[in-house]
């Protein structure tokens, strides 16, 4: 691809696009890309259609419609006890993806280092590359079936500008504990590092585990760019409506970039998400309970089918080790999985710089109807034969 700028050449089409295309082409059950197969709350959907039919179809103000900024502010207060001024400390974005890219482009100079936990969500390295930054991967490794990191691996150089912290974590399903977050907070404070937190799964935690924002730790509110989005909480991944909460200075910096990426974000979705943050958290509690049951259903099924299943405390995903089934390479296996078993999954190794460490992991999504999960498990049982 000679026309593509050098800094983007290491990135091909995303694994999600590749694997969803594979599912469409082969008719396989898609437990790859994380999107639910049932709709979000009906009243929220109605607000979006009413907004369109009611003439709310022109540009939003740059920071986002006031209704949503106020709802995001109230939601942060209610769920995390964090106060953000809706006029200066909140910016609405086109999904968390734009928020991440705009934050990195706004804060990272060419040559600055950004730390990511590995395996990482695929948009982080791409955003860092666009900014001309250098990424450094700190490994998450399974300890007693749960992915965690060694605080001793959190080290900084004079060029370390930021760390991207995703909890609940895609693709491992880890929700960072108080001690893990405290270690990251101490690292940020001691080394004057900015935290960019990706909290898109903030409501999708299981077994009574609570999501706690890194911004609640001492000295962290002023150095954290908090990012979330409506897609996962309200089952509308296609709406691409996200937001940033931070200090006026950091929000202004990110806005300076966002205004030239997309100018503003789509209005009807913003109004519907404002409604959802105010009135649909009860619905979200129901979704969380359903997802917990689906996690158990899929985890049990995958164990029966011969996978080693790791523990998931949040998100849409379970992580499996394929070696007990006699496979060694998840990328090879997932490319053949439609033909072997009629199922699509995600090879976790593509989220690693140190590919070897992730070669034997495959991620499955459980945000699907029970009969879809059951059918997938039944098909996957064929691998054992
Ligand atoms: N971060 C993580 C960890 C994700 O899994 C996703 C995918 N939903 C995103 C960011 C992107 O979110 P959005 O669709 O709101 O851009
Ligand atoms: N976040 C979703 C996942 O991890 C996919 C988002 C995308 O396709 N970029 O599966």
C-alpha cells in the first residue's frame, strides 16, 4: 500500500471488519465483533426518532447538545461522585473511538511515549501512530485465571506522556481492583503522566464488582481524560455517541482537535442518550444481569467444548486458551473456524506487540441471544472430536 502514509502501514483492515466479513460470507455464527443482537430501551429509541421527525436535525454546538452534557455531568456525579461542569468540562464525541483519537492527537507530540496495557483495544496503537507517538506495551498476564499486571512494569522515561487505561478491559474481561488502580494512579502522579481512561464498559460488570474510575483517586481528576460512550451501556453500538470528562484545559485541548475531525456529533442520538443516562439506568441493571448469565452460559459451554476459559468480571467477552484442544495459533484457528465449526471469534494475538504472549488466546462475545450462544457451543464441540 504505497499511497498510505508510512505511520499507518502496519495497520491493515481491523480484525473486527475481517472477522465480521468472514461471518457474513460463510454464514457462521458471529461471536467475534462485540455487538448485541437485541435493541436498547424502547423509550430511548423513540426519543431519537422523535428528534428526527421534530426537526432536531442541524449542527449541535461544538461541545455537544446541552441536554447531553448536563446528563453526562449528573451521571458522573451519581455513579462516581465526580463533578464536571457541563459548560467547560464535557465534550461529546463520535463514539469513544473519536474521543480516544482526539485525546491522543491533542496531547501527544511526535516522539512522546504512550503506555498501553497489552492486549490492547486496536484503536489505541493506531491513534498513537497517527500522532507520531511511540507506544510501550505493559503486559497483562493471567494469574489464577484472571489477567493482571505487575506494578513494577509501570516505568516512565522523560518522554512518557500518557497511559491509556481500559477498565473493564477489552479483550480480557478484567476489571481493575482498587489496588491495581491505586498503583496506576501513583505511577501517573509520580511521573507527571496523563491518564486517558476508556470506560465504555463502565456499567457492564458482574458478580457485584463495581467499576471505579481512575479519576476518583487522589490527584487524578486533574490529570485524567475520562472517556465513555453509549454503545455498550444502552445496546446501540451503531449510534457512535461518546464523551469526554476532564478539566477545562484538557477538554479545550481535545476540542481543538475534535472540531477538525468531525466538527460536531449527530444531534438525534445525543438527545436520546441524554434521555437514557437520566431514565434508563434501571434497564441497564437488567442488561447487566442478563449479560452475567450469558457469560456463565458461554463460559460453561466453552469449557465443555474443551477450551480453557479465563475469568471475566466485565465487558461482553470471555477469553479462552486453545491449547487444551491441540491448537497453538489463534489467528490460524479463527480464520479456519467457520469451516471447522461454523463460528467466528477474535484472535487475541492481534492486540499484542509481543505476539507470542497472546498466540494461544481466542476471544468470544456473549452479548447474544441464549439460543445463539447454545448453537455456537454445540458447533464448537466438534473441535474435540
Ligand atoms: N473502547 C473499547 C474498549 C471498545 O471495546 C470499543 C468498542 N465498542 C470502543 C472503545 C469504541 O467505542 P465506540 O463505538 O463508542 O466508538
Ligand atoms: N468494540 C468491539 C469489539 O471489541 C468492536 C468495535 C469495532 O468493530 N471497532 O469487538
